[in-house]
C-alpha cells in the first residue's frame, strides 16, 4: 500500500537564518577539498564492548558532467542483540546542494525486519523525495516534492558531514546558524550547530586535543535529536555520540597521515637473494620498503575513498549470500562496472548502476527466477545466455549488452509483471506512469504476451494442482526433471525444451489444465483468441463485439442468387451474425488480478433541490453493504454521493477512459430515483441507463472482460399502495418501505450484465432503515455463494428466488438480470 504527497507547505513556512545562508555562500571549493579523506571508527557500548563499525568517506566525483563530491557513510552493528545499521550514499555539489542521495536504515528484529529507505534527487527546479518503509504490515511509500527556491540553506544528512568537517578545520562555529533539514519523516524542519570547545581525549595510547561541535535536529513533532562530535585539528573525526543512545563511535588509533608520497622518488633496490638469517642489512631495507609501500597505498586509498565503499559493499553482500564459488560471485558483482547501464529516455529514470544494485538486493531468488523466465524470449535473451545468470544484477547487465534498456521501460515492466511495485520508487516512477507509457510503446518491444500469460498461469497454480500437472506429464517428461521442479515455471521451461510448448503450441498445456483448473485453462483460450486477432507481432487492443473473429478465406464458386458473403469456405450458407470460422469458447472468464477491477458506486440521497422528490432514506445502508462486499471481492471501490445527471455521465465517462489493462472486470452500482429507462440525478434530470453503459462498450482495455451494472431506481408505478411510498412522495411511517422500479434494454455489446431490481413497469422496495430488498439480497447471496465458487448468473437466479418469495404488504417483487455474458463469471471472495 502507499500514498503520495506533493510540495508540503512546511518548506515555504520555514527559512534558514541569515548567518547560515552566508556561511554556505562563503564556502570555497578549497574548503571542501580539505574534507576529501576517510574516517573509520568503531561503535562501543558504555562498558567499552565493541558493537560495530562506523565510517565516512568523501571523494571527488562527477554527476551528469557536473563536478561534485561523493559521500559514503555507513554504520553497522548489533545493539541489545539486534542487528541494525544505516548507510548513506550521496552526490553533493560544491555549494553543498543535494544532487542525489540514498539513505537506508534497517533493524532486524527476531520475527520481522524494519526497513526505511529515502531517495532524494534534484529534477529540474525541484527536489523529489521518495520514502519507502517496510514493516510487518507491509510496504508504505510516500513522495514529497519541494521547489528548490524553498530549500535555500537546507542541509541533508550527507552534507551535514561536510559542514562538520569544514567547521572543525576552521575551529570556530558562527553564532545563530540555523539551517533547514529533513527530520526522520522527511518533513522540513530546522537544525543548529554549536561549539563545544576543546577537550582532551585518549586515542589509542595517546592523549590529544579535540574540538567539539554539537548538532541538534528539530522534528515537526516538537521533538529533537542531538549529536556531539569531536575532531582532531586536521578534521578527522575522533568521537560521535547521540545523546541518550547506549552506543558511541570512537577512533581507536591515530590516522596515518603520509600524503604527498611521490612514486618517482621511491628507490628501486637491486635484486639480491634475500637470506634473512645472514643479511640483516637487506632485511632492514625490506622493512623500510614495506613501510614506504604502506604509505603509498594509504595515500592512494585516502585519495580514492570510493575503493573502501566499493569493497565494503562487496564484502557485505558476499557474507550475506555466502556463495560456494567466490570467483564467479566476484565476476558477477563487478560485471556492471565494466558495462555501465545508461539512462533511459522513455521515462525520466536515472537508471544507473547504483539503483540497479539496490533493486538487486531487494529481489528474492524466486523473483530472479521469474524475471529470467519472462526474459527468455527470442526478442529478448536466449536460454543459453541466461543459464549462468545468478542474480538480477547479472540479468540487467545481459539485457544492457543487447541494448534492451534504452527506452527505460523494460525493467519497470518486469517489476510490474512480478508485482514488485514498491521497487519502482527506486527508479523515481510509479505503476500508473509506467503503464501509461507502455500503452504507447512499440508493441514489438518488451516482454511478450505469451510469456506474461505463462507467468500468470504459474501465479494461479496451487500446490495440489501442481502435483496433478506433474502426474499428467509423468509419461512424457523424465521423473527426475519433474521431481526437481518446484514451480509451474520449471515445468513450463522443461516442456519448451521438449518442444511440447510454444506460442503456437498450447493445446497440450490447455488439455492438462482443463483437468486441474478450468479458470487457468480459460486464460490459454483467451490468449489464443487474442493471437488469432493479432496483426503482425503483437495483438492490438480489442473492440467490444458480439461477433467471433474470423480468418480470411478465399470463397469458392457460388450460385449467383446467393452473395459470396453469405457462404463459408465450403459453400454452405451462413447468417450475418454467424462467424466464418468458429473459435472454441472457454467456460470461464479469467479472474487473476488484484484488484479485480474498479467498482463505482453512485449513491443519490439528497433530492432537496427537486421539490417533487423526497430524500432516499435507507440508501446509506445499501451503499455501505455494497462497498464492504465488493472490497471483499478485491474490487477497488470508489463512492460518489449526490450527483446530478451531468455529473453522473461525466463520472462514468472518466471511468471508461481509465486504463483497465491490469484488471479483469468492472462493476457499477447506481442507487437513485428514476423513471422508465432512466435514473435521476439529484437535480431531478433523467439520464438514460443506456448512456451509463455505452462508454464502456468502447473501452479497449475492458474488451472481452465482464462489465457488471446493478441499478436500484424507480422506473414505474404499478403495485403502489398506501403503506408503500414510491420515490418522490412523502412517507409518514418511520422504518417503512419505499419504492424504486425500472426497465431498460441492455446494450448489444458483449460481456455485459445489467441487474435490475424489478421487471418493467413495476416498483422495487427500499426499507427506510435496512436498505432496499434487492440490494440487500444481492449482497447476502454474493457473500454466501462467491466463496463456494458459484458463477454470477447462478447467484442472480438465487437473488430472484429469494426476493420473489417475499410478500411485502400484499405485493411481490421480481428482479430481472439482462446479460450478454459469453462465459461463466466466478468472482473471488475472502
């Protein structure tokens, strides 16, 4: 789950102090150059027990051709037997502005892992901040955007380390310096710096003077956090502690400061046999040479701190994965650095190596196997090139070698297909944005519909059905292969190797699934149907039609009095509505996505602007029950209250224009007053029910998918008596019944169901407290029969029976469903 926020007003309300802004303006490139070195400390408890390590390194770098600084800070350890850590990687400009910054915090509790990631990136004239928090309840994402004009004087966690080093080298902290900062919730707050003066501290066996600086970060929740940091005169960090924390970072040994060693001045010793026991002079020279080399290497590492960051990441991942073949693992780890992945152009994604490595770390081995399966395509990668791929990083590298990442859509498409929408945040995009671009992309690119269909089959496969599939294939695939197949994907790969399965060879798989799971078999039939209709390469978007697709044929000689269009390829007579070539229908609609689809509820209660109509008491009960039931069926429910006629039309048109590609159905419930053939808006104006359904008949992304409409509205007045009150007239009996009625012909287009509360010219009844008879019975039967896998028409028949069996003060009510459904529809229910 996730939410999105834009441009919080806090950034505009708070400002940095004049002294803070002047301090940043007066920082010269030379001041920052003096900060280019690395610090390495250990984390200890109050008792002196070592808990972990802490390091900060700064180096020169380039970001999009701009000279800048690369900062890498990390802290990892175990506190109270709980592993935890923080890492920061950032590109900072020479003016200490944020170019891009990644923060990662984690706490590994016994039964769950708490994880917080923050990604900041400068885009045009604003800073985009993405937060992703993983907890036991799930993943929460947030996006904030801040105008750069509101961030004058802002200090991020990364640039804070540079400011501390600059202040320690200047050995003075100006007064009244209040900067803008981000608190733990990525909300704009304030931070201050204060000098703590000089203090003697023991470093190893030596006692040295250190200069202290206090930093305090205030939160929007009226709390604050304070750190005390002490530095050597040369700017190296000696100690760091957060007040109130049981842990402290401290320097164990004085750093070796041997900068400026000139390699050309290093003497070259003549090669001589080195016999330690006999030639003490050579041994002494060897020791001197050793120290010179150590100084040279230390200087080089200090000048290139990214080496330490890179090796730290490699060793951390190595220890986490514990591979048996360390050399192959190292080759795969460093492969992306030999072939950097460029930026995309289709969507504005900064798909650099750092981001792809972050995605790789978040993917499980099962998900990597799924990605490999989706990429096994003649248009993407051949099986042989994927055999040695062990992780997503290597897969991304292979895709880049083939030039498949140029449009920037393939990796987001793969992540969406396997349901890892949370990782799109790392690429600075969203599911909606990617799906919008996929609609306009060249259909010859990306993951093939064939492999996506096979992947959906595997997602819907239960353990029981997987065992049945293995049994049915036991005579054709070696049992040793089946025994090692832990998923349907493994079996499908083996079937492809045995040439039993292909894009044009699906009959065997379909026959097998018919015996195990008819709904999965129907997915293959749907794919075949689309495959027949396709025109070169990939299937086009479908149009709603009653007619079955036909293949081109060459008419044979026919009699003059019978037009050629009235005969099939055998010369037999056909009707206008008869397909020239029959395509076998399958029994069930495919329902495999979550959400299943949108459910629109229009609830019109307040008719006060129309004097002839009364407010529809009891309709709130119908609205709440419909919302609850459709949410249990995994629909994404949206409720619109008290709409006039034009607003109702605008709402349904807006829903019809939405992208339903990743959904399997659509539902609409209208609760209102009405007249014959129409429902009324709260302004009393009629809207024909035909106008409600027509926009969905031309919705390409709902083609061949069921579209359900349930109408509770007055459209007739027969059967009215004194104890019953028709909508639009007064009622004096508290808790009594009111009447709503109906009649409309459904659209001719396929895959529609329109459930009406009653037959033409008659009333339907609504209790002023308990809701309408029809809607309440519909909700009861859906809750009762959907878990039993009853199809929707059987459920509607049960609704008819239960409603018609009731005697309502001498009256009967008979609901009437009209439909053009071509298959059975079974809706899921928790």
